[in-house]
């Protein structure tokens, strides 16, 4: 594209006036309206730059009216984040090494460079694609697919603008209004909207006015357009091209055109001075600019992040500059709704900043908001303008939002929580309100018959469709919906926001999917909770819809429902119960359950969920077994997922009877559970009836002594036909589901569980979690090595200390198995006076927290190990892990713990299998150096095996260094086989491995002769021997090793 120059070279105008000759000679001048040519080559997509390095930025830029240092470099940290300035006043030498900003840690960084010429024309260039700065974790990355041409696992993100060139007309021409003109162009882009991406416009008076000629046309040059009914001497044609990703490029005709003024004089010079020369003519096309207020880099006040409690009196601050600025002005506009709707506050002389405070409430019509933002527009004496936003949102009024809790269904313990920082109405329609009338796919549209239907000030109030809801496949609407109040700022020279008018009745438009027919109804006021009319801050729970009395709507003229195009917000929801022992949330670790934003976990608050894009939440009350006060609070999160503003806490009182609901979520695969509520019918088919819709053939359940299979034509069949409250059960499902039934709490003082020596599958009866040693306080004959586990963690008993391990708290509805040396009777204590352990519940972390990952539900059997590492000078850190593998498949993992006895680091490992005799090996993960180390040990898996103890852990090493040792057999007690492992430090010529009975008689010789050094495994099958105590005896040279084992048949 060529620069347009308009040049007058010493013309002479001579005329006669009152017999005096007037001679005027002008000087030449130049008008440059063409932006520089600019192309950015690096950084390239996919590049990675660590903090402390530099990002190479390279470009080619040219212009006929250059300035000395015209380049500005900007960056955007995430997909939809705005660009911010990183460097300016850069020479146009084509290269600059940009230091990596330490505050950016993202894989979606992009760069934009700006180039401004002498006349203020600006060109922009963007790098293609995204690159990485820092070391962002994969969980920090959220990818939004803006365009999908077909279903694919490949996400396309295109930031490159189309290439467009206006080919003709490009000469100085004269046209008349109504005349037809043919425009031709070329537009190229890989993702161009070929059928609708071209628009043609006419600019008049140096771009001060713009007229649409053709919109959303196909890319099929040429097209004929009609000149509008205007007059101008400075017109230009403009062609615009847009691709699928919204990238837009424009091109203008090279020369100005004249419309409707061809016969008029081009210039008129009026002077009262005879025979004189005029002074030089100045035409200023350079826009003014804003300047930094301080070294901190802020252009304005407020600039973002301020909390202005009294915003009716707010000082403004800016600084600006221009060569033609005697009467320059600054216009300030306010947006207080996220996404726009700016209203002019006023126009001030450019030097009036920080003088008279401004009323940002506009006389009280602006509500409190978190999303206030200012737009500053500076205008110089020649009408040139430049606009700039302040950096970020600031707060008008109190920063704490409103939070309401409302019952939806007290019988099912459902509540609706809604919050926000702007005027809205929340509506929840229960399934029972429409289940007999509507089917999945039918639609319910929320309507205000006298609402604000559009943002245009020319449209009258009337029929307004506020939100369309589709009945989902489960027959519900998917939770409560928020409707925004309409806003009208037309009298303040602003716009309107589509929404309801306060006090208008709620109307539902019902659309049937089968024939697209529709009708209008009111919610039935019978059993309705809340308001039947739209109100700011109000709520409505609809339990019945008056389908029998349709409503007549006059002037039905639906418009497309307006969608908010801004990013959805995220909210973190927290709750707490007034009784500390009723706290039922998960692990408390640093930064989790941080309800007050101080970076420390709160002992009484529970993190509930994160909500995306809604300010309403339908949930069930947490399990509570006594009357309590339940408190909720909600935090708003910014684009970086940081909590920035919280709501005022809101409470609800819960009255609880002894009768309660048992609810246990089950995954696909294996699940352990126990039953702590008693029902009058404890048959398996009754208690598991809530699973009936998901059960299939081959689903299976077992207790310690019996089992049953599921048959779709019959139900459960087998030896296990009735449940009790004393046992643990293991169920294998092909589909996830929930066990749900109504029951009464078990009387703990009157319920005892008899425990035998050996393995016992036991229930946990209390209704709240309890520290493990507290739960077992009535048993006084535990022995070293007694052992308990659930599906994911375990602990072992040690004299003088109690149980220690990853299983710290017993949890309601979980299943447990315990292995004892001596019989005992267990009576759980009443839990009202006991708290759970302050250490993390069972030391459990989600798989996302682990380097190694395994799903316990995939496996029927488990084994455990208490291990220590022999890695020479290696220092074990808190997040180091050991993974257990079978042929490359991860079967278990464990992290380091500090032994309470020796202050040494030990690993509590839990691993899984579906088969016996699999050979497992180990990998150590060094979290400090992000490094894996293969360990040399391997073991043979047997169900319920346990190796090592806290005082004598199993040694794992990366060196082939062996000692003479005889490990504990597993399982022990056993029936009929047990696995015996031993190690030899050297090759030996003679060794013996024997089994003796309690009287010292030789029962069986397992090995005799020479053997090589290393780890060895032997399985002893005692099918032919009687129950009793036996001893494993290993003799190597002069060394003798013994281990006691118990055979139970």
C-alpha cells in the first residue's frame, strides 16, 4: 500500500475586489494517513523461555514518515488476556532481546509490537501462535476451543490476521450519490470466512464518518456498490476481511475520492490584507497521548484494584500531551457492568485532573460493583482523539457480595445457594414441577412481557426472552439459573442492558421439541418459595407450573437472547458446621480450605466446590447427625484462579432427627464399604436397591465368609443375602452408583464386634470420623505388628505408641480389615467428645497430587510395605515417592513419613493386584530434581501381604548389596500357603531352610545345598499339616535365623 500525499505547490490565486489586487501564495504541506508497514517474525509458536533468559523479538517495519524510536513491545499472558506494555522507545532496527517477565508463568504467551509514525498512524503486528515463559504446570492450563470445524483432538488457535488488498478503484475519482461503483480486492487467509467474511465501507471526511456499503459478503471480487447520498472531498473506500477466529484486517483506497462536490471550488481564501503572503498552513493529524503519572507506570487514577467505599466523591487523575492543546479536553466514561455499557461521566479541560471530585454514582443510579472501569478519551484542538482504558477493574462500594441460602426441598435436604455483586433474580424449577408434562429436549424460556428487549435506546420496552433452559437427559434443568436486571442509561447518553424490569411477573414460554409448538404459563403460587415477580436480589423455587391455564401474550415479537461474550467467572464455595467434631471435608493441607484468604488452612471450614460461569448452586446438605448451624461463603476468582473477593457469610439452621440417610458413592470396579445405619429390612436386595438402574450381570459382592452375584433377570443370588452393621463388604461394579437408604444410627454402647486372632472384616459404626487410637480405646491387648487397612491406607500397632501409619482416622461408611495376634471385643466410643486427628486424613492425596498414579478400584487385592531407602548420600524430601510396578504398569505408590521412633524417613507403600505370584519392582522419584531412580529390589505379590515394620523397615536400594536376612513370611497367619523371602550376602556352599513345629520337630525341609547371593523366595504349602504354630529356620554357616508363623485352617 502506498502513502497518500496531498500537495499544493506554490499556486497563485488572483482576484479583483474593490479595485485592489490580492495575491495569496500558500506553502506546500503533507497529509499522511497511511499506517507503517510492519511484520513480526519471532518469537515463534511453541518456543520455550525460562525466567532469567531473553525472548528474541524480530520484525521488519517501514514508513515514509518515521520517528526515531517508534517500536513498543506488548505481551499477553493467557489466551484471552489483554496486552500490556513491556518495552517502549525502541529503535526500528529489526531486533530486540526482551528480558522474560518473572510475573508471567504461562504456555499461552503472545507478543504484539506497535509502530507509530510522525503523523500518529499506528501499525500492529502479532506473532503467530503461542509460546511459553517460565514452567507452568499442566494443571494451570485451560484451553478453550473457539472454533471447531469437526470433532477432533487437535485444538486450533489462530491469531494471524488475513491479508487483504483493495485493488480498485485506487485513483482520484469523482462520483455522484446513487452512482454504482465496482470494487475489487484480494483477501487471503487459511481460515477466512469465505461465505461471509468480507465487508465494504465508505469513509468520509478523513474517516470522521463511515457508511456501510455491503456487510458479511462472500469473498468473490468484484462487487458493485451504490454511493450513499453524501458530499465529501475526502472519501475513501475500505474493504475488511475476517477469519473464523475473529481476526480482522482492513485496506483503504490509495487516493481520496470526491462525492457530490465536483463543481464547487476546491479552495476559498478570504483575507483582508492587500498584496500580502499568507503564513504557513498547519494541518495536525497526530493524536494526543496519555503520559505516565509516576515511575510505577500508571496512566490513571483509579487504575485498577482500588476499593472506593464512598464513590459519590472520587478524584480522577491523568496526564496527557499534544502539540495543539490549548483547548484540549478529556472525556471520562464509566462502565460498572462486566462486559461494557459505558456511560459518560463528563468532559473536562485536559488540565482539570485531580481538581473537583467526580460523582461515580451518577446521582445514585450506579449500583455497588466489583467491575468498575474507566475509559479516558483525549481530544486536541484539531479534533484528533486517542482513547485508553485504565488497567483493571476497581470496586465501587463494599467489596463483599451478597449470599443467600434457600430451601428447595427439606425432605431431600436440598438447598439453593446464590450470590453475586450485581442485581439479579435466581430461579430454580424442580423436576416435579414439569415431569408429567415435559420430556428431555423440551425448552423452558424465562420471559418478561414488559422487559428491556435490546440495548438500543430506540426500542420500546416489551416482550423479552431472558434465558432459555433445555430439559436435559436426566429430566432436570441442571440447577438454578440467574437472570440479570435490565438497566437503562439512555438518559445519561449511555446504553441499555437487556433484562427484567423490577416487579414484573415471571412467565415461562414452553416449547415442545416434537413439533416446535409453544405456549406461555405462570409458575403456580402453590408451594412456591420466594417471589412470583422478578426482583433484584430475589429468588424463586418453583415446585408447580400452572400448565392448565395458558397465558395470552400480546405483541409477541421475540429477539435472539443476548449472550454475555465475556469470560465466565469462577467461584470457590466453602462451608462450615458450628460443631467442630462434625467437620466432614477432606485433607487439610497448606492452601486448602483457606476460606479467609490468609494462605493458611482453616480447621473448621471445608472447601465444597468450584462453580464456573454461574452464581447459583444447588446442593445437598453435608451429612449432619445433630441439629447445627451451617455457614457458607463464596470467593470470586480472577483469570489466574486467585481468590480476590468474598461474600458475606450466611447461615442456615439444620434440625436433624435420629433417622437419617445413608449415602455411599461407589466407583466402577472394587469398593469397600460398611453400614452404620440400621434398617428394618437389611436384605441385600433392599439395601442395594438404589443401584438397580446401574447394575448388570457379573456385578459381585462378598463378605469375609460369603458372596453373591447379580443377575438382571433375578437380582442378587448367593450365600450373602442379608447385611449387618458389624462387617465390611467388598463390591465389584461395572458402573458407578450410590448406595442410598433410610435408617437409624446404631447404639454404640450396646453394639460390640467380636474380633478373632487373624483377619477380621469390620464395620465402622459412628456417624463422624474419629482418630484411630481413640476409636480402639476399649481394647487393651493389642500386640506389636497388629495391623489395619482400608482400600487406600494402613497402620501398624507398636507398644507404647499405638497405631501409626497412613491410616489416621476411621471414616463413616468406609470398610476396614484388621489382623490381630489376640482375640478382642471392640466397642466404639460415643463420638461427641472426640475430634479427628489434626494430621491429614489418612495421609491420602488425589492421584493428581502424586507423581505415580494408580486406581485402587481396578484391583481386588492389596498388599503393604513399610520401607526405607538405602541410596547413599541422597537426602529424602517431603514429596519424594516410591512407585511399585508390574511389567511397567503402576500398581501402587507411597510418600515419605517421619518415623515417631527414630526420626528416620520411612515409606508406607500400598500396592494392588488381581492375581497371586506377580513379580513387582520399584522406582524412586526424586521430587527435588524431577528424577526417577530404578531400585534393584523385587517381591512376589500375595493378597494381604505385609513386609517390614516401623522398627525394622524393608530396605529398598539402587545397589546390588545384599545381607544375610530372613524376612517375615506373608501372609501370616496363613491358610494354606505363605511366602518366605530371604537374602544371601555371598554365594554359599551349604544352607538349610526348614520348618519346625512348636515341639522342635522337623516338619519339612524346604531347601538344602549351595545357593547364590541375592534375594530368594519360597512358597510353603501346608495343606497336609494341622493348624498351629510353626517356625521357619534358616542356617547359613554359623548363622541361624528364625521366624514364627501361624497356620489357621
